[in-house]
């Protein structure tokens, strides 16, 4: 088994490209981690699908990763490359993927060079589901999720004035019922987030600071 030494990883529920890492993320400084060269299809599956990998592989990598901080040792984790890119994967005891990490560009390039003569490892796994793809940035996803969460609060508290205010920022039609407006807004934001919805994020952030008092338009501008 080959290892890579002294790299940083940012394990998240979904793969976050290095240029979108946040200062609030918990970055793991890795002392040692196994590396496997695999084919392109296998790497694509690790990135884009929820899989369960074989127990033999799980046992093979068990406790092989070491972090500089002892409390952060990742029990079932490894790096994988197809010589085009490198990803870090953390597995559960059962072999399910629980977190993924991209790498810093310079570290990724170095690892690819180091692995170019490695033999290709055959992975055995079953595909559980395909991850739904979207093309939002991490910041856009955070904004979208925040708006959706706040819309649910507005609906659950039956805050008609606030919902009407938010609705009018996006649509001219005001003939719909309270529930229909809520459902229409939620569906469009969830399925087709666009920059025009940023105004709702700004309003909700501001009203949250103002104890949910609906702001005047001139405050928003």
C-alpha cells in the first residue's frame, strides 16, 4: 500500500472544490493517508454517486490514516486518483461514503506525478444512488438553503404580511392564497435558484436582525 504524506483535506458532506473552502471549515492536516490509483469510472462513481464499498477494502484501510492532531484520526479514509484529479474519501464502518474532500491544486498535481507508475486498484462496490447535480456555487447553496428554511418559518407562523412582502419582490401577481404563494416561492427557489432571489436573502437576514419586522423598501436599497 502506498501513502501520501503531509497534505490538508477538507471533508464535507459533498465535495467542495478547494477555491470554495471557507475559513470556518475544519481542515484536517494529514500526516499520512493511503493512496490508490483507480480508473476514471471508479473515480467518477466515488464523486457523483452514493456507494457501499466492499468490506475487504474497508478493513484494508482501517486506521491507516494519521492526522497531526491525534483526536482527528480518520478511521476509514483514503485518497483516490485517476491521474486527472485526486479526491479524499471518508467511509463509515459499513463502507458507505460519509464525506469527500478535494485537494489544494499544488498538492493534487504533486500526488498525480507520484502515482503515475502505480498499478490500478480494482474497487468492488455497489451503487446505492446517484447524487443530484446542480451548478450552484457553495455560497449560492448556502443562500438558497437559508431562504428555504426562513420561508418555512414564515409559513409555520402564518406570517401573511411578511410572505406577501417577500412574494412581491419576485412576482407581480398577488391573487394567490397565502399557501399558494409559499409553495410557488419555495418550488422556484429550490428547483431553479437565480441571482434575483438574493434580494430575499438580504431581506430575511435584515429582518432577522430586526426581530422579524418587515423593512421599508428604502432600507433595502
